[in-house]
C-alpha cells in the first residue's frame, strides 16, 4: 500500500472549494484513496473522493494528513493528490 503525507495548503483548510477540487481528483485516480489525520488508526481513514468525508475530517491550513492507496499507479496518483492538497486553491 502506498502512503503519502501532505500538508493542507488552502488558507481556509479542507472546506468547500478545496474539498470539492480534491474529491474530484481523488475520484479520477481510479483507485480507492483514503485520507486520515496522523495518529488515527488506518481503519478510521475516510474515503478521499467523498466531499462530505473530507469536510467532516476538519483538516485546517498547515495541518498534515495521510493519504493511502493500493493498486497499479498508486504512487503516481498519490503524488498528484499531494500536489492538489498542498496548493492554495483560495489564493487570489
């Protein structure tokens, strides 16, 4: 299983617009991608393609999250998703 740590780059955290952008990217990955806060058990990880799951995660600007995926292309998919999370989608 591939795993990456990402730091939330949007100033408003993983809410509304940034969550929608990330959920769409996770859904297009073609893999089951999960997201969790560090220290949480792997079984508590949430579906990264679900905007409701992302918003309930409550990830704020500068906070780290753990992404996990398994299958062909998982490393490349997670690398792309890290870039999406670390981008400030609310920059003017």
